[in-house]
C-alpha cells in the first residue's frame, strides 16, 4: 500500500475552484493513479510555495506524465 512518502512528485496546478478540483480527483481515480492532495494550509506547512490557494497533488514518478496530462486538460476547461 502506498503512503504519502511513495508519492514523490509534487504537481502544482492552476486549479483553485472546488468543481475543477473534484473533476481532477475523479479523473485521477478513474485512471487509477495514486495521489495525495495538498490544500493551501498543508502546502504552507510543508513550504511548497502554494500560498494563494491553488491545489497541489503528489503522484508517483512513474505516473507523473499521465497525471500532468489529466490536470492540464482539466485546467484547460476553465
């Protein structure tokens, strides 16, 4: 079973609204990509630079390309 430490790539997205974030989560789950989400408060505690409310997600390195494609497609739907 994966834990947060196994998800070694942090992707900062341009998503900040709940609808876009929900869609991204659903698409990542459908693609069976393990992920861990970071909200603004958690990201600030981990000093990831996500201080303006954008959504960040951690994924395994071997699924990074696929996850980035999904997230870019969701961002393009704005």
